[in-house]
C-alpha cells in the first residue's frame, strides 16, 4: 500500500483515509521523492506505446533526476494526456479508501487504463477499459481531466461524442473501475468540453471549453477559430442537480479557456482560468450570491518574423499554490513561466518569470541541452518551493509549432520558487531529457506525485 504522508498528528481530526486533512496539512507533508510523468510516442515516428515514467526527484538519491521505471501501455497510439487518482483528499474522512490507482486515459484512443501503484516506484497495469465499451455505454470519447469524487467514484471530462463531435460530457467510473454511465443530467448551453473542478461547499462545478476532437486532432487551423469551432465559454454547474446553472461567454478576450483552478481553501469561491489563444487569465468568485467573472491578466502577442500575425503567448497550463498565494502559468509559444501574487485575486501582481525554450529565442540551454518546445504542463510541490515543467502540448500541435520535438524529444525541468518574497529561478542541476529514452525520443506531458499534488486534490 502506498504511503499517504500521514503527518496529521497536529490535526484535531486524525484519519487514515487518502490525502490530507486540509491544504495546510498538505503543505507540511514530506518532500516529494517520486514524480509520475506521461511519456508519449504518438507522432514521433517511434513505433512504441505511450508509457508512464517514474522519475526520481529525491536529491539524496543516486538516481536523482533519472527515469527509474517505465510502465508501457498495451497498445500504440493512445495519446496519453491528463491522468488522475482513484482517491484524493476529498475522500480523507473515509478510511476504507486509499490513493493507490491511477486512471490514465488516452485522449486519442478513448481507452482508459488503470494502473496500480502499490509499488510506488514501479506501477503495474491493473485494468484496461476499451474504447468500444466507453462509446457503447456513454456515447462519449476523448477523455481528458480525471478527478475522484468524495463518494469513491471517478469522473472524467469527455471532449466528444462517440463520433468525435462536441460537446462531449462527463463519464463516471465506479469503485471497481467499471463504466457507470454519465454524470450530467443535461448539456444545454455547452458547445464544447475540456477541464473541470468541483466544490460541493458552494454546490458548484466549473468547466471550460477546448473544441471537438474532430477539430483539434489534426492540428490547429486558424480558420476553425473564425468558424466557431473552438470554445470561449466558462460554465458553472449546479453540483447537486448536475445541470449548468450559469454560463459566461468570454468573447474574443477568452478564446479557448483551458485549465480551471479553484482556491484550495474549500470555503473560498475564488478561482482562475487561463485562455490559450487569447492568452488571458480570468478570475471568478461569488461576492454577493451570484457568480461573476473578470479578466485580470492579459499577455500581449508579439510580432515575429515569418509569422503572418502577432504570435500569442498561448497560456496552456495554470495552477495555484497550496496556500492560495501564488498563481503560476505557462506561455507555451513565447517560452516563459510566470508567477503572480494573488493575495488580492482581482489584482494579480507578477513576481517571477523564467524563460524555457519558446519561439522568441529567450530560453537558454540547460546542461548544454537546447530545450525544444516551450514550457507547458506544470506541477508544484506541496510546500510551493519546486515547480516542475514539461514541454510537450499535443502531438499534432507539437508538430506544427515545434517540429523538432519529434526528433529531439521533450524535457522535464524544475524551477525553484521563493515562497516568502516571490521570484523564480531555473534549477540548472535538474534535467530529465526525454530525448534520451531507450526506445527513442519521447514527449513528456502531465505529472503527478504518489502523495497527491496541487492539481489533483480537492477538499470538500
């Protein structure tokens, strides 16, 4: 059974369920020593399945900064993307549950893999749910975000119907990882689907919109934006009724809203969403009994030789530190990661910036390795001091904007974060080069810790 960093002796309510009693308890947990990272071969020319890499991130270990295990999927072409746990801090009060199984879907194949992490250093394949079953039972495809619910079921956002058209929906797996059906009671008002975050204390779930699988699978076409084939809405769901209660059209300033992040404090109504194409950040909260949304950060596009239009920064991932003080986001095309103080959520203040790869040429080599791609997926340590970064977005989009990723592979890097005064610095001693993988160069994507992290755990 994996350890759950149980350091709750100072907590008034001691429990042996998964996760942590509170965000404060999570911040006091042991330092992460392992990191699970998606490794992809889709679009690289390497005829091998995608896999889950276990990376040693313990500085005291002789294998620090190395991939120490690979768990391959049974099929090729899955496009593993985002993944999550069977249980997190939302299940903390239930000592019958354990954070043991990873739910690892293939966005392109619609195949859902269940991995057993009883041996944390060497996860094994536990079960595979084939796409035919997913489509037959739910008429859904293209799984994306995975969150466990407090009742032990697992919910996945699905970006398409069985044929790859929008708007998709939400799929439920029971505790045996059998398809239990769909979560939502209706999809009125939703054009597309992408990410979601729920908070039962406010009877709300927030979801965002990317596009239909048929649209984004082949790559990005600017004409699809003009044709309305990409999303620009943020949806606030009635959690109990499982229906959309209110939608916000973010307009031209909010094209392709992707990751949604609530404050970790379950009493807070504050949250943020980053929009990719418009390169803006919106803040939501509920000040007077009604949800409101406002733009709080705008990243200007940059003129670049050879481009027919100014290049957007393309905000592709965003997260909030466990103490709700700092917001981080990645600008995949420009090549920078930013840190903002969000003590006043309506007025974020930039406090740090690091350049990694990117189209603007500002990123520097690390250990002599020129970084292909730009900063993309982010994962922050529970204490807020270490930010891990990978550089691949999606296979076909990589091939368009950073074709060198297919031949050179992507990287996993680490940024040191000043949690007292703000500020960031690239850790030059840490580099995991996925271009040197045994089967050939791979793309590295989302990351998780065995003990939970800033984008997996929800407190209820």
